[in-house]
């Protein structure tokens, strides 16, 4: 897991591994490119990653 989001390990550990990976990718981009706080980024990223996963038919 990305060290940047270690504080949110509990939130991420319950996710499907594909969703977790996608959420970390999205959250990292939100923090780096849009100056989101880590908390806001991970919250939004989890929602987007779950939507992405369900769109794939998961």
C-alpha cells in the first residue's frame, strides 16, 4: 500500500484488491494534482474506485 495513505489502512483493507489498488491510484492523483487533503482524497477515491469496479461488472 502507498505509504501516503497508511492512516487509512482500515478503510482500504475491507475493499476488493482491485478496488483498493484503483482507489490508491485515484487518491494519489487527487492529492498531487488537485491539492486535496489525504482524507478527502481517499474518501472520494474509494467511491470512484467502487463505481469503476461495478461498471466493469464486478
